[in-house]
C-alpha cells in the first residue's frame, strides 16, 4: 500500500515542511529500499528541506531523493521542464553520488518547453491589460503545457527518447502554433531542438514505462511507497479557489491519474498543514491578517515562495477550508508544521466558521467572489509565549500548545500524528 501526503492548507504554493516531512516520515526510517513518487504539477511550486544543517530547495525532484536508499519516481501527471530539472539536480545533489541511477521518469510525462514559459508570461500581461488583474502565475509554463496536453498537441518524454526526427517535426508544428497564437513570441526552433537533443541523451536512461514501474513496485518484493503531492489542495483545478489555481489535480484523486495506480492501493493519507495559513499571490484569503500580526507571522516563518521569492500573505488557521479539503481527501492523520512560529502570541485565533449575509454557511464557497465576501467566525485560544523549538515529545510542549493541537483534532475529527517545531529533521515530534 502507498502512503500519500496531500498538502491541504498553504493555499497557493508548497508548504515549507511537507518535503521535510516526506524525508522524516517514520515509516521510511528503515534499511529497506523504497520508492518516493511525485505525481502532478511542475517546477512552479517549491519547498525547502533541511538535513544535517544543509538546506535543499526542491521543485521537480521528489524530496525523498536525499535519502540514498530511495528510488525517486516522477509520474506521468508531472510536466517537466528539462533545463529546470537538471539545474535543480545540479544545485541540490552535486555532493551526492548516483542520483541519476535513482531517478526514474514516466515516459508519459509531458514536456514543458521554453515557449510554454514565454507564453505564460504573455498571457499574464494580457490579463493585466484586458481585465486589470492577472492570476499571479509563476510564469513557468504550467498552464500552457497542460493546455497543450488537453488539446492533444503536447509532446511527452516517450516522444523525445524514441525517434528524435519525428519529435523534431512535431515540435516545429507545436512551436509554430504558439507563434500564430502569440505574434510577439520569439522561438529559435533549431536552437531549441539542438538543446533538447542534448537533454535527450542525458535523460534517456531515466525514462521508463511508469505504469509498469508502479505495478512492479506494488506487486513485487515488498516495498514502502510514499506518494508526494506537489501543490496545495486549494490549488486543485477542480476543487481549488478557481481561477486562482494550478492546472492539475492536487487532491487525492490525482494519485490514480498522476501515477497509473489503482485506488485500492492507496493506504494512509497524510495532510500537511501549517499551524497558521499562508498564500502566495492574489486571490481570496478569508483569515488573512493584513496587519502587524500577519507581518510577524511572515517574518518569523520566513514566508517567501521558494520558486518566485514572493512574500507570502499570512493569517490565522482556517478550519473551514481545512474541513473542506478533508471532505475531498479523507485524511487519516495530519502533520502540523511550524507550530513554533506561534510562540510569541499571547492569544491565537482560529477560524471555525464562515458567515454570509449574517448566516453561518455549512460549505466552502465555490465562487471566488462569494468567498471574498464571507465573514470569519473565530475562536480565541490562549498562547504559550514560550520557545518550543527544543521540545521533542508532546509532553514537553506547554499546556496551551498541547491544547491548540487538541483543539484542531477535535474540530476536524482527524488525529495529529506529527508536530513540527523547527526546520530540521530532528524538530518533528511524533505522537503515535
């Protein structure tokens, strides 16, 4: 059975802590070899992992690749920008050996080309000029490449590594389509093909039939499989804060479509949630604190997007949205990260309900304009005003910190299995 990490709560951008949680997850601290798989998204999202005082920034690579016993698999649901992949590997893994032999890429994964990224920037500029606002994308080409995928004109890893002449002809057709749509778009087609040929030679040994790889992993010699989601649940193309979402399914259903894995093989589902809420870019944010509280959360949490460097907006924990993503994902347990960031607050608020026109609503609004109008009902809990970064067991936490955790469990009906009180691997308290 596969253990799945779904990130529910950092509304726009990856959680600084989910990757670290993937690295420390207790089920994987064994001598047994095991795969860690990434199943959707692209290098538009990022997260930080700190191991032995070394900080790693991941975007496309599954974070578990730091562990030398891990086989990292990038699934068919991921869209891959090859220059970004190798740049990331060089930056993060240059001290480690043999990562190339431990990275497997699905042959069905679609390729992000440079012109997808350029088109992404043009689209954002057009939105700003035509509507007075944009979506705040990372301009990494994610929307355009998923559009190519849906339009059945995209190119996949299997196309790149099988017949490069045929790939080249299809690349030219796709590039010229984009030039026709965006007259200002400049594409050096021959130059791009020359670069892609070089990447093809480097990546070919890593490309395999992803469905067969997953089948063998699930049915061969016993292995522990950890599935790592990319973006937050509220970025899901169907269930997120549309249109301020990504272009893939970031919820539990993406496991099956993003890997080719049967639903009966999904085991534990772990939600990763900060002890407060953050969002990168524009879009509805009901519990946002656009004041000194939000500024303090931002400073203490070092809340900057890993991919873009943009400052994250910060606010109190929003249990309404967390209940909503629990409905979709069915978490069996939560990892509550960055609890230590709340150490300085004498009082801590938690959003427990939404009101619309003075009435409490039982659901999370689908319409973004409606979501912008809700009034948040808060519960106020006493803070602990104590440094908890050295706590290594639940009992070592101050009573008010323990009560904060238990309040979240009671409200959601989901147990908290891990509590993060710092950046390092050692700063993760396990409750059971």
